[in-house]
C-alpha cells in the first residue's frame, strides 16, 4: 500500500481534477450566458444552444484530460493508440510460445528416443566387445593349436626324412658329373672325355653312398647303357655347336649287397649365358632389412640369384634345383663383410668365369653401400 501511494503521480491527478472543474465551471458560465441572451447557434433554439455548449465543454474536458495524460504517461499513450498493435504482438508471441512448446515437446521426444538408441548402442557395443574378447581368445587358442600342429608336422617331416635317408642310399636324378665338348671335337677326344666323365661319376657315387651309410666303400657297380653312349658319341661328333653331357642317377637305390647303380646320360646345346666378369644378379636392400641378420639377407640374395639364373637359361640340378654352390669360406667372408655395412646396400654377383647353359654358376660377391 505504501509503495502504491508513493508511486502515484498525485500532482498530475490533482491538476486534472482542478483543470476539469475549471473547464466545467467555465462551460456552465458560458452556457448560461448564451442561454440568458437567448443566442442561437447553427439555427438551434437557445435552450438547445446552451446544452450544445455544455456538451462541447464536457468534450473539451475529456480531450484535455486525455491530452494531458498522453503527454505525461507512456502507458496512456500505449493504451490509447497502440492497443491493437499490442494485441497483434501478444497473439504473435502466444503463437511463438505455442510453437516453442511444441518444439520443446518434440525435442524431448527425440531426446528420449536418442537416449534409448544410445542405451541400445551401448548395449550393442558391450556385446561387440564381449564378442571381440571371445574371438581373441579363440584366435589365441587356434594359434597355439596351429603352432603345436606345425611343430608336430615338422617333427614328422624330420622323422620321415630320417626314414627315407636310412632307406635310400642314392636318390633318382642326382647330378653325378658333367662335361662339355666344343663343336668339331674328334671322336677319340669325345670318347676320352666320356671315359673321364665315367670315372668322375664312379667317384661321386662312392663318396655319396659312403657319406650316407657312414661306411667307407671300396667299389660299387656303376653301369652305363652302351647303345645310349654310342648314339651320344655320334651326335657329339656331328654337332656344329658346343654340347654338354650330364650323368644322372637312374632311380632311387637302397643300400644292400646287390646294389648296382645305373647312370643315364643327357646332352644338349651349350651356350654362354654369362661371360666372364659380367653381372649375374644385383639387388638393393634398403634400411628396412636392418632387422634381418646378414645371413638371412645373403640367403635371400642367393635364392633370388638362383631363380634369376634358371630364368636366364641355366640348367639346375634336377634333384636339388640348385645351379651352383658357394663354398663355406666365401659365404662366411661375405656375411662378415655385410655385417659391417649399416643402412642400404647393393649386393652384386659377378661371374668368375664364362658360365654356360649346364652351369655351374660360379660368382664373386661384391657390396656397395
């Protein structure tokens, strides 16, 4: 109540009261004056003229009150002249409020759906994690089982190889010796060369079977097909190109008292595949091979060199698919030199002599940082 009394514009109210009273007295006085003088306005009777003046005075009072209040009060001006606009704004705000409430409701529904979907996603994620854990366990178990199976397989292979080694003294298609004849070689030199090849074959047979049986054998019968040898001599005599001759074991032979080795001879055209001092194979090993040992790098290089030589036309040994051997001293010397090189390296294999179709591939190894 005190706030209401202190906030009221009493000066304005009192001024309006006295102003309205003064206008009313003035209007009444004017009306009475015109009525006594029986003055007529607009052709009206004096009595009606007096009433008109009184009405106009009341209207002036109302206009004055409204004017004064409009001048001194923003709220009155708004109520008189902006009510329609206020209603429109109110309706617009109510519509926006309704829309906002609807949007809020929709967002709450979507939020609830999103929360439910999130819960479902979380459940699925947990399920997937559990499945992943189970799969990893199964994978580890399978890897362990596979490792055991591989070890068992390797053991079986070793045992089978041991049994084969015990049972077979000499495998089939083992290269036991080879020679070559230039075009135009006389028959006598060809026969002499084949006899030398036979002697070489007998020595190799004795050495291989002695190593296999761990006993030193003095002699083993080694047989050659005479008709095959005669036809081969005629072919070599009439050839106008260099020819190679290879002696191979005819079959698998077991170690017994009646063992007799049959040798088959093969021949073919012999051409130079790699001239002396020419590159046979080169390869760059980058720094990514630093985790490999020098032995692994060199084995990889020699394996690729073998494949390259075979693709270039070198005949491999039928039993082992080798094209030549690197003696142990040269191999370990190369490993030692390779171990001193850090980072990338180029390994080159250079022919140490003319290398023909029948091989063997004899090389010197060089390293370039």
